[in-house]
C-alpha cells in the first residue's frame, strides 16, 4: 500500500515537470489567483468523472448555479496553501486540496484512494480519449524508453522523471522483501543507509524507506573529470542548499529539504563554475 507521504512527494515531482508544460504561465510562479484561474481552465476541458468529483468535493458546488462562475467567485485566499505546498514545501492537510493539485498537474494515479490501494505504476496519459471517447491508460514504461531519442530534450527529461517516479513507488512496495527489519533510512554524509525507525534517537532524520534513493542517490563532488551529460541527456542532478549548489548522482529529493532535484543544465554549470 502506498503512503500519503509518497503521494505528496509524487505530486510535487509531477509539478516540477508541469512547470515547463502547457500551463507553465500558471505554474512557474503559482500565486493563489493563478491557481484559481487554472482550476477554471482545467475544469472546462475535463470530462473525467473522477476528476469532476474531485472538483465538486473541493468547491462544494451548488447544483443550480454555473460551476465556472462558482469557481470564479471562490475565495482566492483558500488557494494559498496550494502555493505554499508546491513552492515552499509546506505540508497540506486536506486530502480534497491534495487531490485537486494532482488534477491541476495531471498526476496519475489519482485521487489518493486510488494511489493508496492499487499497485502503483506510472500512468502516462498519452491522450485522454480516443475518437470513440474511450479513455486510454498508457502504462507503458518500456515502450516509452525505446523511442526516447526521437523526443525533444524536455520530453526526454519528462520521460526520465516518469521512469524515476515508477521506480520510486516500486521501492515502497518491495522494501519489506529486502529489508524486513528496517523501515526507514537516514542520510549519512553523502548517501542513505537503511535503519530501523525505533532504533534511531533523532526520529526527524529518518525518511521513509525507498530502495531507489537508497541504492542510487549519492552526493557527488565537482571534479575535473566529472561527466554531466551522456548522449545529450543530463546524468547529474542538483539543488541549491544554504546558498551553494550541491550535485547528486540520480533523480530524487534533496536529503534535507526533500524538494525534487533538478537535472543539470549548461547554464547552471557555467553560472556556478562547475566545470573547473
């Protein structure tokens, strides 16, 4: 069973991708007013009954009034927790709000009840409906990887991120097989180590067990021989922490802030003189 924390982190990671997508004007700097406007745009185009139910539970629509007008009249300040959750990494307590954010960034599977109860595999919606109106659920991670060279650079990053999220969720499912007595992990200098939660005195340092991060996420130092790209794709990820750039060997979340790591770019390399 997938946890609520995993759902939150996965939604945030999808938000990082969608900031470069079709609704980037609303998501790069998501003010409460922009988020409310995005709700109207997504609602108007959405024909999925599950998503419409998510909108209904959040806005508590009145049946005899225009739902679009009700969204427009909705208290804008109530979207401030959305902004804080996405940008400032604060927690969000209302499941209804979290599910609506999942709709706005098009994260699958949603809502949380579906994410929690099913064997989580990344749903990549290629097209919400075909000409006959039937939804297509593209759970095709291997098929996505094969034609990756035909994609643009941003599409390649998107595919890689989706693969990572798939592996991220897989780690939650199989952790008990490989670590039956360990249910968490802590960051030690430059990598994660598996631990038993109750055995750690400082509980705040313990993160939920994730085999992908445990096995692959390591902090790396800048060297003259470091390789940032392979076949045109970044193989190093970064985050700014305490005013400095930190580099990591894999997709994931920063061990301290838990914000999604970003793929390295030539701009960042030159700006922070990482190629010296």
